C-alpha cells in the first residue's frame, strides 16, 4: 500500500503523519503492544481501534470541561487529527493508589490508597528506560521551567479528577495513569496542553468490586486477553455497544 502521507515519527504504539493543514498531524494507532521498554512485544488485534476510540472519548470529555488538549477529530477507525505540539520530554504520572513501580520502590502493597494524588515525572528516553526524575533535574536541564511545572501539575490533577469520576461511574477504579504534555504557540504566547493519548495502555484500571485488571498490566503480566479487557472498558463507557461481542463488525467508523 503506497503511503498517503509523509511519516513524521513512529513510536511503539502509534505513528504520526503530516496533517492536512499546517499545525496538524494525523495520529495512527497501531495494534503493537510493548512492555518493559519494548523487551516484551506483541501484536494485539483490535487494540489500535479501541485506543483510537477511547482516546477520542477522554480527550473530547476533557475539551468539554475546559482542559486543553491536542485532539481535533477522529478521521477513521485507526486515525485521528491532532494539533501538532512540541512534546515536553516527560512522562507525567499521577497515582491515586500504589501499584507498579511505586509499590516496588517503597514496598507498598498494590492497591494501597495514597495519602493524596502523587504526581511524578520520568524523563522520556528509551535508551535510559525512562528514568524517574525530580523537579530539580527538569528545571536544571531546561526540559521545563517552574511555571511550566506548575501548569503541568494543574493539568495533571484536572485530568485525574475527570478520569477518576468517569471511571468511577462505570465501576472502575483509576489506580494511576501517564500523560504527556505538548507546547503550542498562539503567536508569541506559549501554552501547555494534554497530548499523546489517554487509553488503557497508559492507565491502571481495576474493577471496583473484583479488582480485576482492565489495562495493559493484563499484557505485562500475562493475565489474559488484552482485547477483552480494553473492550470491557469501552463497552462500560458506551464507546462500544453493550451487546458487542466482537469489535470488528461493531466498530465501523
Ligand atoms: P509504573 O508504575 O510502571 O511507573 O507506571 C505508572 C503508570 O504509567 C501506569 O499507569 C502505566 C503508565 N506507564 C506508561 O504509560 N508508559 C510507560 O512507559 C510506563 C513505564 C508507565
């Protein structure tokens, strides 16, 4: 198949193509899943379609409550039109309950409530395995300044409150998530907006009653079918029809 558009960047789960207008990009969601800095890899049929839909759902919700983000509109099953941003080279992680790396680092049982939402940063660098970094490093190396960090925390906490509520409404506990932040310019004025994606690839989601995992930990820890888990999230949110058993016939543009 001849490429329709110029490829700008290819990551582990998505590809960015030149957009139809200046300042826009097309974000394509692949079926590829990776974990542990791509030491574990698989192709999971339908994941890209689900994440395209789910990221559209969350970003649209954020727009509707006034949280600026890169989403413009969905183009088709696997692609969405987004604003071109300059990505801040940080993974911004918000945790409500202990799990994953904080559990390991501090010896906390997974699921332990944290005293308050904790925001932390990893430096986006695959060769280094995205190391956790303190604000001191971020400012000293100029990845963001203090004002940017204040704005980033404020965005991250608004996203946390929004997502926690949306998931709570469908019986899911938001344990933690990761977002990325982009810079956009309106003339000389720089603003920070939510970018990348919000999907079960970048969240930890547990069923409130059973603690069943409905996120990428299913793949990381070999807990079953990732497509089933993500379809369940989509179905609960009404992004998939409740009676859908197979995403292929039901998720037609
Ligand atoms: P962690 O417990 O492994 O630090 O992960 C915290 C959250 O960030 C979890 O929801 C998964 C997400 N995350 C990503 O989206 N990408 C990554 O590369 C990593 C390490 C975590």
